C-alpha cells in the first residue's frame, strides 16, 4: 500500500508551495487507494504556533484535501523519540558527546584556519574515560566512516553522498529534545510512509535520515524531491509574487479547484492538457513525471483557470460564494440572468461581486472619457425616444429590452452604437459591462427609467 504524508512545520501560514507538496502526496495516495497522513512537525516549541496549525487545517478544509486518521503531532511523540534514542545508545550506535559550545567553536576556528570544512571531529565516538563534570551532553549518532550513501531520487536520479561529507550529527540536544532529522526519520518509518514527496530544499537532509534508518534497521521509503516554484523572473517566489497564505486566495475570490489545478501544473504535466478535474488528476498523476527543473508561477494562468471554473459553476454555488463579498441575491427576481451575465465575465468571485454592484447600484458618477463619447450628436433625442418606448412596454427578458433598442435604431435610422453608448453610460456610468439588454432585464423597467431620467436631467 502507498502511504504518503504532508509534514508541515507550523511556523507560519500554509503557502502555495506547501499546498502543492501536500497535493502531490495526496494525489499519489488517493490514486493508489493508499493513505495520506497529515503530520504537524511541531517539535521546535519556540518557533511553532497553534495559530499556524489552525491555519494549515483551515486551508486543507477549504481546498478539500482529506487525510487519514487523526492529525499526528510530533510534540506528543517525545516519549517515542526518547525510546529510540535510548535504543541507539544501548546498541552503541549513538553516544554522548560532552563537548562544550566553546570547545566546538575553537575546533571550528582551527579547522577554518587550516582551510578545512568545519565539522565535529568525533572525539567522543569511542570515549571510554570519565566524562567531564558539569556538561549536559548531547547525543550523536555514529555515521558511517567510509563508503557512500546512495539513493535513487524519483525526480533527481541517483544521489551519492560520500561518507567523509557526513558528521556524527546530533540526534538529541543537551536538554534531551530530539532533533529534526531524527524525528522525521523515526516518524516516516513508524507511520509506514512508503513515498516521501517534498521540496528539494530537503534533499541534503535525506542522507542524515538514511543514517537513522540504517541504524534502526528501518525500511527506507522512496524519495521524490520536487524543485521549487519560482516567480516569473526566475527568482525565489516571494509573498508579493504569490507565496502567500493559501486562504488569501480564497479572500481574493479564487475557487479551490482552480488553485489545485493551477498547482498541479506547476512542475507536473500530462501532454499539453491544462484543465484537470480532481478525478483526472488522481487518475493521471505520477510523481515520476514531475519536472526536473523549477516551475514558474504565472498569475494570468491562475486567473484563466479560475474564470473557467467560475463559468462552469452552478448559479446556486456562485450565489453562496458571493455572500463572502457582501452580495446577497437570494431574493432578487432576476438573479439567474445576473449570475449568467457575471460568470461569463469575471475572473474571480471578488470581481463578480464588484460587477454585480456596478449593475445593481445606480451610478454615483460618470466616467469622463465615457461621457465624451456618449454625449454626442442626437444622444438626447435618442434616449428620450427610448424612454417613451420603454414606458409603454412591459419588458421582462433581455430580448424584450433588445426589441425596444432595435425599434429606436430603426426609427431613427442610426447604428446601435449611437444609442448603446449614451444608454450604457446612463445605466452604468461607464462604457464597459455586460449587454445592456441583460443589465436592464436585471434591474427592471422602473430602475432603468429612473437611471436614464437622472442622466438626462444631469446633462441638461
Ligand atoms: N517539516 C518540514 C517542512 O515544513 C518538512 C519535512 C519533510 O517533508 O520531510 O519543511
């Protein structure tokens, strides 16, 4: 069975790089009918916050990634880690090191003077004497003294690390708390993780975790180290570029399926297909197809995908999503026409809400440039004739309004633009927006008359 995990350190919000890692792991588990575990790596008690954990869970909930079993918290597993540290000590695979910080600093300085890479010199590895008094020792693991650590990364290929490059690294600090690489390896092994898909910033942690696996006789999982997401300039993605809290995307009006579709394509592809339903992703995703090179964040692609998913959403769903942006349409008699018009045009739910406001609320001012175009020639006679006709008709649907516009066009022998421009500015205050027949059907006959009359009075 395939068992994957997402293992965030709760030091801040979940950002989209993290969500992409989670998605890849989730897809791989779900595709194989396996398990996906969420593990909160909160051993560094000084840097973690419950708020960050809450934010991670909230993001998972919003995008719909589910996990198997309870969330695992490393902070609740200290007893387990202690037991394994003791086991390694008992078996002579780890040892107490009594070197003080000052001694370590001095050693480092000397090594640097000699042009060597600073590293611990293993002086306590086979120490048999009486330990110095007053020093709380750390525990170090015995790394191999010779040979190579070799592993096959599913994305990067064969990785070879020479034993000389590895230290007897610390697995327990002097206060007894276990270190990062140790607990990751213990947990991955005990939780039966078969496939680790994670950012390639962890690539050089892997040999250390290997040493732990080997020492304890654990089975080594398969690793996939995923290249980073870069910005459009090829630099590390910053907050400004989009590396922000996943929930910020909700606040900006993105749909979760658009964000997941966007993320799955950052670093993974299937031919030139761009749009993937969750079901398709599950069917097609395979970590071995993840690109070797970094991928670039591209906001217009996300907008494009979001527009696609908005267009294909039910009006009922959109109506509910708009509530987050203070647009309440339940009792509006023309909500279907309105939502149909909006979803053809908006790239985000936020934009939908803004467009809705522009239609539903009478314009407070008129765009200067639009006025210049609209207040031309016979605009007053044209709008007056339109008003006359509107008043004696009982239009309901866009076609009914279209018919009235058409009648004016015929009677005055003008092009559509001659009525379209002044009418549009009168109704919306500007020249852009949905079709006028739709706008009028949405706001209704009385409101349309009111807006046109106000416009005629204002530009007497
Ligand atoms: N906790 C690590 C992080 O948030 C991830 C560890 C891992 O995936 O092995 O970067």
